[in-house]
C-alpha cells in the first residue's frame, strides 16, 4: 500500500487509517531534520541588524554551549527565533509550540515569553512597554528567562563574535527531536536546570581553543 484509498476521511477504513498513522509517525520522526533546514530561511530573512537572523541564532546557541548548558537549553537558544519568518508578531509562541513536546517546560516557557523580557532593553519613548516582563515576576521561571536574554539572546548581535557552525548543533537537535513527545520525564514541569554549568563550560571552552 502506497497511499490511502479514500478521498474523504469519512470513507476511510481500518487499513487506510493504520497506514496513515504509520506514515505520519515516520514523518513526525524527521522533524529535527526539517527544523535544521528551516533555519536556512533565517539567513535570508529581513534583518536590520549587523548580522543575519541565522547568525543571531547561532551566536545564541554558541553562548549557551560555551556556558555548559544542557541540550534542552542549547537547542532552545538555537531555535528561539525560528518563528521570525512566518510569525513575526508572535514568534515566541511559534517557537515554543515547536519545542514544547521535546524539551523541559522551563525552556518552553522561556521561549514563549522571551519577547516580554527583551523589551526591558528598549529605550523609553518608542511605545514599547519596557516593564512587560514584570507581569511574570512571580513565575518560577522568571529568573531563567531573564538570564536567557541577558547572557545568550541579548548579546548575540555581534559581527565580531565567532559562532560555532550549524553542523555542530545538528546532533543535539536530532537528539532532542527524537525523544518521545510530551514524555513527562522530559517535560519535567516546575523543574529548573541551570543555564551555566561551570565544569562543563570549562571543558567545552578548552575544546574550542
């Protein structure tokens, strides 16, 4: 069987639906590869910055990697702006939806609301609510998102910074997106992992010298 027999869902039989679900499972299992390809769109997307949006993503991920962050954080840093092309007005929601089945809730939340935290750095008088992050002040992940923006996202617009190449992050992306979706042991609600792991950071920095 190469295709289902029906042209309307109501006409499908058990054989059709079994085949369709098997096909969809295989397709879903390749989402990591498709995301790596999608990052290429950021290279050519509009940017007023001194670097491309892809380079910004690579710089963010590189800073996370050099800080010794775990795979969830590094992949989050790499993909946090993946929605810039198709969802410029809610890119955090877009990226968070992509990440949600495969990373800690801590990372998904930080991705979803990083725009509110970025506003903190805007000059007054632009009509931007620079205190937007304050509405999250009592949330368990508030400090994590603030640190994410301060250490990785905010500084990563530097043309002089030497970022790691996308291929460096390919194994991490494929590992994360090969996980069982929405596995409670992965999502780990209310769990917090540090952005900086000093012992791992020291080892990684030594590897890059």
